[in-house]
């Protein structure tokens, strides 16, 4: 008998394979549609945006964990400092 965890694992693996197949399909179609030069430009832009998204240096985790604590403690000053620090960090990136 399969538990919920096993079912979720199987669904997750299937989803990963389907998404990989769709990426290969859309990549080849996009390459044919745009051509060699334009595809290279768009691939570079997409890569830069993806790296920025992946390397947010934990700012999103801070917002999810620290900000609610500050708001629950009614410490608005520290919450504002936290938000401004995150905006500054993202701006520097």
C-alpha cells in the first residue's frame, strides 16, 4: 500500500520529466522561430534574470521569517528597517 508521501514522490518525478520534455520542445521551437542570433540574445537575458532570481541571498527567507515576528511584536521601527535593508540589498544586486 502506497502512502501519501510515495504518491507525492511519484507525482513529483513525473512532473519533473514532463517539464524537462516541455523545455526541450519549447527550446527547439523558439530557436527555429527566432533564429540563431535573436535566440542567443534572449537566452542570455533569460539566464541573467534566472541567476538574479536564484541568488537573492536569502532576502525572501528573511521576509518570510523575520518580518512576521517584528509585526507580531508591534515593532514597526524594526520592521521598516528590515524592509529598507532588503530593498537596499536588492538594489545593490
